[in-house]
C-alpha cells in the first residue's frame, strides 16, 4: 500500500485523466499502429520474450495469480478497515483508486492499446463486405474437405496424444512462412509455455492465455494434440500485438495452414470448420446438419474425445461467471461482440477465400 497520502491522492485523481488520455489515443489507429505497436509494444514484448523464453515454466501466470490474490486481499482489507472505522471514506477511496490507477496504466501501456490497432482486414487486404450465406456455405464445404483430407495423414494416437509440448518448437515455422507476405506477422524469440495449473484454466474454460506482464503464450495442458497447434498459434498472434480474438484466430489459421506439419494444418481446418458450422447453424439448422453429415468419422471421434476431456471442468455456474466477466472485459476493450468475437473469424476467412479466388487452400505456400 502506498503510504504517502499526497502521492495516493495524485494517483487517484490521475485515473480519470488516464481514461480520457488512452481513449483519445485509441481513436487514432495510425498512431497506435505506427507508434505504439511498432515502437513500444513490439520492442517491449521482444524484450520480455527474450527473458522469459529461457524458463521452462510460466512466469506470467504465476505473477497474474499473485496479482489477483493481492488485489483481492487489498480490497477486503480496506473494506474491513473502513467497516471497523480504522480508516475514513476518503482514505478508502484514495487507496482503491490509487491501486486502480497504477494497474490501469501498466495494463494499457503493456497490452490494452493493442485492441485499437489497425484492423487485420486492412493490413492483409481482405474484403469482408456484404458476405452472403452461400459464401459461408462454400467456405464450410471447403473446410470440411480439407479437414477430412488432412485427418487421413494423421494417426489416431497422434491426433489424441497428450504430448503437446513438442509443438512449441514447430509453431514458429508457420509464422516464418506468412511473414514473407505480411511483415506484421514476423515472429522471433519464442516464449511458449504449458500454463501453470491446468485445473484452474480448465474450470475457466481457457485453452490458452496470453500473459501480457511477461509476454508469454500459455497453453492449457488439457488440450489434445489436434487442438493444441491452433491454440498455440492463436496465443502467438497475441504476442505480436493482435489483441482481437477473431483476428488472432485468423492469423492462427494462416500460421497453421502454412506450417509443414500435417497436424498443424488439421488443427486449423478443423477449428475453422467448427466456427463456420456454428455460424451456419445459427442461420439454417437444416443446412448445418447436411454439411455436418459430410465430416469423416475419425474427425467426429476427435471432437468426441476432446469433449469428454473438457467435460469434467464444465461447472455451469462457474463457466457462466467466468464467461460473463470475460465478455465484459472484451466489450470494455473495443470488442463490441464480447466473447462472441471469436466466431467473427468466419468473416475474415471468407475474405481470405475471396482473396484467393474462392479457393481457400491457395493461402498456403
């Protein structure tokens, strides 16, 4: 706790000023892209990855768990002290707002502004205007074929393996390939970890998480091998400053499908297929079931296997609370669709399909 009352007062009053300042910056995408991302974020995360990449365990998640614990203790202690009249209301407010002020500044400087960067559709020259339902069905058909074909290259024991750490060293190859066309995808100094405590992440429904204080990509050990590559590349996209969830999904798709490893391609195609079919189900359930019937039984078997693994962590009330909190978090960070934004990757995939002459597979090298 900051003991200097004058400093606490300054910090407390600086919070609304910070909110106004960062909101103003967020309205200037070119500044965010060319100054914040290129000169601050990229250099900061490169530095962090250079350090944390040497360690085998997740420094960032341990730090985040500690911070959450400290913040909880801080609030409870101050509320109790106020209730017992050990501190006045003014001191309580100063204590809380001074902590929020510090947290807000660190968060926006190290990560928050990334939500306001230039859209990936503009960076990668994608046309996502006036997408028709027929185009989405065309996308689904291609993804089903690609998913079925790549699955034939992979043994059941490989697709459903628990050994996902082996893919950490393979993942950068896809980014190396796509960075030849888009310089913003250039990736070096990997820092990819098994997320500390898979049980906590499991109950939160998280397959992976980017810890911005350390620049690490953390992957939940509950992922099966066919799920892991897409999750890994998704978190790597966050490491490059692509905060938007649908954009991280799109970049992950590109990185995986341009990776020479069949399981990376399969991971991307099967994940993209799922998002696309979910989109179709919400518009036409009959078309959804017609398309789903074309999926190979081995692919269905993989999904059933993964569903059974994750089921033990599905406590409805806990999942609803964690999803609700994350939904609010995303909406407060320029993600209007909140948690639904993951599924918006379908629009970007249609844009990619259009870009490649309606042939999605042309996006690979």
